[in-house]
C-alpha cells in the first residue's frame, strides 16, 4: 500500500529521532519504507538546501527563501517521492508543504494563502495522505538543540524566540485547517512514547 506521510514540527521537536524507531517497526511488519527529507532528498534539492540553510546567507529575502523551498520541493517530488509512491511504497518525508506555510507563510508574514498558491503550482496539488505534527513549546525545542552538540545548526535555528513561537502558532492553525490529514503528537514526552504514538497514528491510517 502506497502512502505519502510527512513529519512537521518546530525546531528541536525530535521528529527525526522518533521516526527512525517507527521506520524499523514498520519494516519489521513488511512495509517498504522510503525515508527522505526537505529541503533536500535528491542531489539537486540538496544543493538548494545548502543555499537556504547556509548561516552566511543572512541577506536572503523571505520571498526568495519561499521560492527556493518550492523549487527544491518540486525536484524532490519528481525524482523521489512520486516514483516511490507509484511503486507502492510508503514515503516518510521529514518536512514538506506545511513547513513553508508555517515558516514563510505565517512566521515570516508572507501569507499562508500566498505560499500555498506557489506550492500548489510547484507540487501540482500534491498533499500528503497523513501529516504528523510533533508539537513542542519553542523554549523546550531550542534547549534540546543547544544540548545536542551533534545536531546541525542552520540559519533558521538562529532566529529569535519570537519567530519560533510564530512557527508553532502557524502549525497549530494548519492542523485546524486540515484536520483530515493532521495528527498532533505531543513531542515533549519521552522519545519512546513519542515514537509509539507516531507509529499508532500511521498504522491507523494504513488500515483505513
């Protein structure tokens, strides 16, 4: 059974760690899983990622940022996501459309509808079947980043706390706008509990 699942959440939500556990459990049950990420996931998209997240690119205009995300997303869909879904695999993508709507549309003030329009063109209207929102207060998420010396620190991590609070607000608004595909996971819980809740949400969608 093919399925396109996306993972969303503020910085430091722990979604990447949790989904590794979920992936192993699903594979043990015989599902074919493709793990990928945005921005990135393919050579061209990874090059765009390097431009977007480079800490030296402080002069980047918000609309430029939004358009780069959409360009990376398009290439990723064409090369990786669509072919895998067509082959009947489950694609789990770390960030997708809702990141742009929350970060650029809401937190940067460009407008959710405006960013959605750009991305509908880029993705040809491709929505995920399921979106797991790993919700956590920004203070806790950023504290996790500070405590993890092995984690990549990118340009968005360096934004002010007020920006990260807006990101979370944006995500929660999106969960209200798209209740049929959003499942909110309390990411402040211990990792095993978070991973189990994510696993159960995916399994529930698989049996529908």
